[in-house]
C-alpha cells in the first residue's frame, strides 16, 4: 500500500517551496536542511490549492519523489 503524502510549504528568501512528503522529517530531508523549520514556524502544511495541486500532480510528484527535490511554488 502506498504511503499517504502531505504537502508542506516553506519560504526560502523570496521563494516559497512546496514538497509532497510522507512526514515532516521527509520534507526536511527534501529541502536538504538540518534545521527543524516546522518548530521554528518557517514551514507548515500547505493550504494554497494551486501549490498543493502542483505538488501532487502525477507527473511532477513522480519525478520529484524519485529525486527528493522540492517544487518551487509560484
């Protein structure tokens, strides 16, 4: 059975980044950070419908899930 993915969002400078991940630890790994951005209030569960759709779209999600790369949000 496939794991359920949540979409997380964080801001890096002027850019927002979203990632579909199984949990917060996986999201932090995708963002390549050792800081707990969630505890610092810099990352959260995404609420922007367009960002969520982009992160969960089948083409984007599959390619980025394999690479572990987050998706920049517009």
